[in-house]
C-alpha cells in the first residue's frame, strides 16, 4: 500500500486533469493511498486535532509536490483554513520555507497565506528564509507578492485596506533595514517593480517609483528576461490602470525605445488607446 501511494504521488501532475471534478477525484484517490504513508511517517497522529486534509497539505508541501500542494491549498483557502498549523505550530507556508521550496512559497503567498504567521518558537517565513536560504525569493519579493495578492482581492475582503497598510509597512521596514529594491530573483530576473506592474498594483507602483536614490533611472529600466517594466505595462491589455501605470513609468525615465529578445518595443505590445498614444509620443 505504501509503495503504491508513493508511486501515485510521485506521478502527480494536475495539468492532465481538465475539470474540478476530475481534480477532486484525483485528490480523493491520493488521500486514500496516502493514509498509511501519513501514519507511518508521523504526519497523522490519529488524535483528530487537525483535519486530515490540512495535514495532507503539510505533507505535500514538505515533499515538494507542487501541483498537489496548490490544489489542496486552494481548497483549504476556500474553507478559511490555509494557515492551519501542524503540531509544531507551522503553517503550510512555514513548512514550505523550512523545506526550501521557493516555488511553493510563492504559490501560497499568492493564494493569500499569512506571511506574519509564527510557529511555536516565534519564527516567521522571513526567519526561515534567512536561516535556510531561498535564493530565488528575497524577503522583499515575498512582501511585494503578498501585497499584490491582497490588492487583487481587496474588494472581497472587508479588512483588506488594513491588511494592505500593514503589508506596505512591512515593505517599508525591509527597505529601511537595507533590502535592495533593485535585486532580481534568480528564476525570472524580476525586480519588485516588475512584480507590481505585472499585478497592475497601481498604489505599489507609485510607492516604488518614489523611492529615494540616484539609481532610479536604472531601476525602472532593468530587464527581466529582456522585458522592462514598461513592456509588462504594455501587456496589461484592457486593464483600467494600464494608462496610469504607463504614464507613471514614462514620467520616471522608462525607456520607450527598449527592445526585448523578440525585438519588440513596448509600443508594439500595446493595443490602440490612450496608453498606446502615450508610448508612441514618448518614442518619437
């Protein structure tokens, strides 16, 4: 039974499952097959202090099973249990950070995991990031992604403005402590400005473009796999904040003539409209 479960989980790939029903069936199958494994490895204690499915999420995260972790996290988020803790007080996000799983850390943050959650020793995800090392995700990148996630769900959460304010304070504090706002993550080469623009997070873009320093012109034109923040803003087709973000970037030395690896300038990525006119005028 245990070998069958391991083999089944090792082949996990939710991309082949096209409907919610098939994903649910798949997860229920994994749940049955994982029962014996969970007991033998100590992840399930039979005391029923934590629902099995939440324990299952901790198991998936610790093993680095990203597709299953994401699917289970979505279900728990909808139940309001995304930050449920295991026997040592760790949420799934803390388990992911301790297990050095940066991709799962990013997924959980984007799903709304609490970045301020602490385990029994008072350690947060930033402590684990500093201790174990998450080279592709700096604490500043994590804080910006959390702000993006909160910004995108603000109309659905009654306390969202309060939450956004505290996340912005976290970003400010990290910058005050010396976090480099020009740093790029290792996988995508994105700066925090790329992340904010890609999420159409207008208030955060405004904040980042007001940061003091002599290198802001270089900062706004840093490329992520060849694309500047202005390229990404040009790709926000139909978004109500696109024109404002494009104008902000141009007002802060964004280069409208920069080309990406496809030899495209930002104007080539725009559809017709006010934003296109702004970039075309600046390119002349």
